[in-house]
C-alpha cells in the first residue's frame, strides 16, 4: 500500500495533480451555483421594486 502512495518517487507530482484537478472540478460546480443564487436574488429584488413602484403609481 505504501508503494501505491509513494508512486515510484513521483507521488508529489501525481497527488498534486489529483488535488488540483479536484479543486478545478469543485470550482466548476460551485461558482455557477453561487452565480445563479446571486442572479435570482437580484432578479427577485428588481421584481419586488417594480411591483412596488407600479402599486405606488396606481395609488
């Protein structure tokens, strides 16, 4: 098992590559989710503001 983790002397490069790949995959998953949540909040805020302005102009 230790030979597997040591990888013939290339363990640092191999595990660093796996780590960076995992980091990029996580970023590719989390960044769009965060962007979508922010965008939906902004759109909801604009819709509430527009509805409030329309209600005030009718009154």
